[in-house]
C-alpha cells in the first residue's frame, strides 16, 4: 500500500489523549482494505501515550506511530489477553540513524512477580545510518530468560512495513517474519509458557547504554524525534477444544516439512547468535535442555 509523505510532527509530545494525525497520501491505494477494528480500539498505553500518534483515514489506512525524544518513548499493550494464538503486526522501524533506539514487539503476561512472568520477545536494535539492525529474541518462562537468539534481517526494515508474528500453541512458539519461520521453541519437556494469558506489546525506547555495538554508539538526539510505525494488528486465537477430554493439542499444527526446510535456510543465513551454541556461557551448568533434545 502506498504510504508516501506521511505528515508527522517534528516533536513528540502532544496534549490530547489520542492524537490522530492527518495523512497525506501521494498515491491512493488501489482498493481499500476490508473494514477492520482500529488499532486505537485494540490497545492501551503502558507509558508515553503523549508520544504516540494514530492515523486512520477511513480507507483502510490505520496506523500507530510511536515517537521517541530525549524525555521518553512510548509503549502500548493489547487490551485482550490470550492463551495461545497467532499474533501478527506490521512494523516499520526507525529510519536513518537509529543508533541507541530499540523498537519492540513482544508477548507478555501482566504478572511481573518473580517466578510468574512469561514473555516472548522481538527487539530491534537500531544502528547508525547504513549499518544493519540486529533482531534480538528471547523467551522468558516463569521469569527465567537466558534464551537469546539474534538475527540479521535480510531486508531494510526501515524502507517498508514487514509482518512480524508469533505463533504460540501448546506445542510450539514460532517466530516469523513475513510468514517465514526464523525460530521455534518446542514444548517437549522443557520450560514452556502454558499457564498464563499473554498480551501483545509494542514499544520504542532509548537503550543506548547497551543496544548499539554493545553500547559504544549513543543516541544522536539532534536526529530526534525518532518514529516507529505499527499497523494491521491481528490475532487468531486458538479455538476451544472440541471436547474437554480430548487431546491436549487443539491449536496449530505441527510444522509442515517445507517450513522446517525454510527455517533451516533462514537460520543458516541469518542467525548471528544462539544461546544453544554458547558452550562457554553454560560451561558450569551445561546447555539448557531444549538445546540438547532432537
Ligand atoms: C532519512 O534520510 C533520507 C535521506 O537523507 C531523508 O530523505 C529522509 O527524510 C530521512 N528519514 C527520516 C525518518 O529522517
Ligand atoms: C551495527 O553495525 C555494526 C557494524 O556493521 C555491527 O557490528 C552491529 O552488529 C550492528 N548492530 C548493532 C545493534 O550494533
């Protein structure tokens, strides 16, 4: 969909609870999308609502821009919570010099008490102009993470929207980009979130103490405000089980063979770091169980 010349303010803060900014469309999209729920009806802000802008033009263009300046960024959370489902959202990352910024999409429980928190993360670590973003992923179960995997994207994530997805079933957590699986965490006798509902969050914030080249490159505030864009949030919840006494798995299928091949290919080409291959780090305890099964 054409989305040229979006007019956004050159400052972040606004006073109204829900700023809706006019869209200038240079080229009109061919066919308006089917009527769908507006993003602004589906999310609440955890912080920085005054640094967020909704755009909807009534023609299927429905978008949320998060804004980061020196004071703070912004973070939203889906109103609905789910136990298993397929979550998709389109994101366009901070362009040009994004060093020090982090843009996120993640699933999270509301419960943050130690031992009770689950989270499935995609964090996009910005970089100086011309250098690549890093996609940092992690999985927390019962508040324990340490399951980092990092990827180099095979496209410019600032040039256009791409679809970032989680497929969370009783069997697997699958991370996908534009429908291509990049990471699978299998529920076979390892730590796996099965107990608590999760919501989808998105955020943009400053993390220049660690994000870019290990924290050596700081955010250049002369480039602020920084914008990241979200649109087209959709959730396909798991269907209820056909019978309560039926099989435990009633949502999602096993990975198709072709997606297993696609997964291997993406990982062969784009994986930067995998905790499962970090023997040194787990020298004392041995690799986590999920790293040594199959
Ligand atoms: C990024 O840089 C290009 C080229 O200088 C410029 O046209 C564009 O407006 C910049 N984008 C942002 C978001 O600053
Ligand atoms: C930024 O670019 C440098 C140089 O290409 C690269 O080593 C680094 O992994 C990139 N990403 C981040 C988040 O630092």
